[in-house]
């Protein structure tokens, strides 16, 4: 669905200029997404990343592997997250999330309904839904009981094929109208993250910017960006 196809129509770009974050919302936080290859030394890399700075959640995202293999790869990563009180989120698979007793599941538009996931996983599991560039899809996800909605891709990315490119104003609109957290995703780096934080993102979902280099340095760089913005918000209080 393109912005022109969103039943709600285009957003006024001036909305972002007038946006001010509700100071009752928690500061924006970091949400790590795994690379597709989590074998080998990746558990050590994950531990280094989580020890380098504040991380709210880690999404386990692997493709083209059966559930038994995925579970074997996931279990040590899940323990690393649990030891550091970082939420462990499974991408796409409700059944794998249930098998692992994961903290949450992230659903794409073709990965099932949030209501069904809630029935299977129970009331305490976090359910996120990809909503691309569509306010309509995000509102539907909220009505279905999602715990957060994800918009993107905001920037070019090599992690996956990009079909949807929302403007940051969608984060401002969502944050101004709804309490449900919103996640910004897609090509986010420490250098380009600030506009998304200012626009109202509750979480920055990042992958390549962390795992394609020094993961600890990248997490520290993101932490500095988020701390700077949090300090600016504090002065407004």
C-alpha cells in the first residue's frame, strides 16, 4: 500500500513542524534486530552489544530454517537477553514464540492476525505489527490488540527489499493521537536517527548499522543520540 492508497489520505507535512512529544511518554529506546546469520560467534557479539548501552528489545529474525533449527539458534540468545532484562522478540512465527516462551512476537502483514496471536500466546506477550507507511494498517493493528506498531522503511536499507517509504511525520501523527508505542525501522544509523526521535518514535529498530561493524561502538553511538534527545526533552519539562 502506497501513501496515496492509504484510506486516510496524505498527511500535512507541516504537522511534524508543530509536533512536540508528550513528556509523559518514556524516552525513545533502542530495539535491536538480529542479522539473518546468528550462528558462530554471534552470541558473543550480542552480549557485547547489550553490554555496551541501553537496549530495550532484541528481535530474533532468521529465514529459511525449520523451527527445530531456529529454536536451537534462539535459545542461547534468549538466555543472553534474559540475563540482561532485554525483551526477546521472535520475528514472524507465533508458533516459535510459543515454543520458546518468548517475550513477544513481531508480525508482518502476511504473518497472521494480532488477535489470533494473542489467543495463542496469552495476555502478557508483546505483539508488534509491521504497518509500513499506512496509518490505516496501524489503526487496525491497534484495534486488534497489538502492543506496538512499526513504520518504515524510513531510509534505504540492505537488510530487506524496500517497498514502502514513509515520511517521519507519520510518527508525529501517531504519537500525537495514540498512546500505543511506535517503532521506526529501516536504514537507521546514529547519523540519521535524530530526525526520527524528534518526530516521535518510541523505539528505533536497527540491524545493519550495528551488526555490519563494531556492534559495541554502534550501540554506544545510538545511546549518545538518544541521551542527547532525552536531555533536550528534560530541559523542556
